[in-house]
């Protein structure tokens, strides 16, 4: 009975749903409205020339294809014909004669005089520098005059001073190393001598020598004993009577 009631309820519910249902939306009503006539007319006017195949304008066309290889050969022939070999430019030796001018010679003479004056007042180092400068000024007339500033002189003196200091430091370091080695050697000798004097035990070298001597003595004694026993055995064998002598007795 319960199952029958359940089936009846299902059928009644299905009928109610069917009656209360509504038909689906009509797709024809949902279509977009067609375009206006003016838009379609303007489109036809603008794009109407595409449909007409009888065009009035016809461009001129050159159907012949040029011979590119022949044109290239002709171009090469013309280029070879026009080509003119030009000699390369060669530089010629020349002399710079600015030092021969009078103004330059005067300046060089004035500089040499000033350098000589300064050289008399400076120390030995400055004297050496002045000699080098006069040597530079005494070059040939074709060379350009050389001017050395105070900064270069100071730089050279500083470099020379640093080199001298470095050499002195190296010498001091070498001397200190030699002295240190000598001290270490003397200390090592004194320590070894004192250790030997205070140590009651003998050194390994001395013990090894004594052990070798003792072993040599033992070996010699054993060889002597072996020879003595061998001689005694030989004497016993000699003095022993033969078997037939023992039987007769």
C-alpha cells in the first residue's frame, strides 16, 4: 500500500509540473533587427565597383624580361675599361728645422746659462742632474730643445732616494739573517754538548757500535767451539775400533 501511494503521489506531482510549465522562448523573436535600408544602399554604392569587372583603367605592362647576366657582364667590362691604376703615395724623409731658428737658439742658450748657474749652487745630486741637462742641451741642432721641469727633478730624486733606501734595507735584512743563522748554529752546538754531558745514557750510535762488537765476539766464540767439537768428534771416530774387533773381544 505504501508503494502504491508513493507512485500515485509521483504521478500527481508530474501532472502538476506539466500544467504549470511554460513553453520555451521563441528564437525568431530574439533575432537582431535587420540593418536600415540607407546603410545597405551606401554599402552597395561604395563597394559596387568590386562587382563590376569591366575596369576603365588598364596600366601598361612591359612583358619582356631583361637579361641581367648580360647587363652585369657589360658593367664589368666598363668598370675594367675605366679603371686606372694609381701609384701608392710614398712618404719622403724630411728634417724638422725648428731648432735652427734664431729665437729657438737664443732660448736654448739662455736655458744652458741658467742651468750652469743653478749647478754651481746645488749639491752633488743637483750637480749630476745639471750635467745630464747640459748633455741634453749639447745635442745636435736638428733635435728639438728639451725642457725638464722641477717636478720631474723632484720625482727622479724621490725615486733614487727610495731605491737607495730599499737597497739599504735589503742589505740589513741579509746581514740580520746571516747573524741569526750563526747564532742558531752556535746555540745548537752548545745545547748538544751540554745535553751529552748531562745525559748519563749513551748515544744510539755508540750503543750500536758496542752491540755490533759484542755480536761479532759471540759469533767468533761459537765458531771456535764448533771447530773444537768437530775435532773431538773426528778423534773419537778415528780411535773407535772396528766391528770385527769389537766382536772378537
